[in-house]
C-alpha cells in the first residue's frame, strides 16, 4: 500500500510538471550574451500593456548586440553603444554614445526614445535567460522586454 501511494505521488508530480525539464530563469553570462544578437519580440509596461513604440512597421526589429565590453543597440534611427558589464543579474551601462542623425518619421524618433528608457536607468535593468533561451530584460519602471536569439552577422 505504501509503495502504491509513493508511485501515485511520483506519477502525479510528473503529470503536473514537478521534476519536468521546466526550470527557472537564469542569469546570463557574458559568453551567452555575446554568442547571439538579440531581437526584440515582445515588450510590455508595468500594467502589462504592449509597448507599441518599440515596434515600427516596416523596420527591422530593435536588436541588442553584445561584444566584449560593449553593448550596441541596432535598428533604431541612431546607433547607440555603451560599455557594459554584469553585476549579478544587473546590466550596467557606462560611457554611452549615440549618433545624432535627424530621424523621420515621428514613430522612429519615439522608438529611439523608448528604447533608451528601456535599457537606461537606475537601478540598472536586470537580465535573465528563460528556459526557451530568450533574454528577458526588466527595468525599474516595470517594463519587460523579451529578446529572441538571432545569428551573429557574418564576418
């Protein structure tokens, strides 16, 4: 009877996902960040509402690229790059530079502004890798952005 009870509990645990391959998000390493470019696929504010400004129809997705010591923001009107390092799960950006091209149309200007709000701020945003390999960025405003890995550009 005791053995049957234990087997039943084990099967029940497997059926509801305990002990399955699902795992909690983990803090990425610099090697993991630098192994891909990261394309934005989803972004929500603190209320769970989609941040439409980060998605401009007809343009390539907002993308992060990590290289040794630097993070670049791609596919915005202006090119942005900062020195980066990780402090636990925090993304620390310093000494940032942004080009100053005039941006038209207005949606692209707003995308640039909103991207800056997403990644900059104090305290620094946190990074995590979920069990699907997506990069999750959360900032102090309660915004959450999910970036899917994409291949690095050909050399």
